[in-house]
């Protein structure tokens, strides 16, 4: 089996990934997952959010994924700045996951309200 040679971008990404500590690696993987979800178009996008229950023990990354599934109708690129800021506050500054998830839920809900009632 032939092995594909990594492109310069892939080598650079791997080098950067290896230079990160575990929490930063987790954040990079979450961000990459977020970008992939944003790229995948939904064939039918519901107008109403799907009510997915919040687990009692949920990570910030899992919360972002849950909220992205709850609100597939939102343009996730518009949420990127706020979600990445909150994720950074949790991973890099040690903010409590529960508080960050509460704020993430508020951010998604606010963006949904703006979606439903544009100004």
C-alpha cells in the first residue's frame, strides 16, 4: 500500500499540534470539529431547535456539539468568536465548565432569537 506524502500544510499543522499542551490540543480538535460541522449542509433544516437534554456531567466541547445539533439552523460562523472566547476562558483561564456551558447556552439562544426576529 502506497503512503501519501503529507502536504506542507499537513506537516505544518502536525508540527503546531505537537507543540501544544493537552488542553490546547483539545481546543484545536474541538475547533476543527466545529469547522467540519459548519461545512456539512443539512438537507432539511428545522425552524425550531431540537430540545436535547443537558447531561449532568458535560464537557464544554460536548456542550458546543450538543448546542450545534440543537440549533442547526444557525450560521455557526457567526457563533465562532463567542464560542471560541468561552472555550478559551475554560481551557486557558480555568473558568468553571458549568458556568461556561451556561453562557454558551445563552449565546446560542440569543443567536436563535436574532435568527427568528432579525432587526
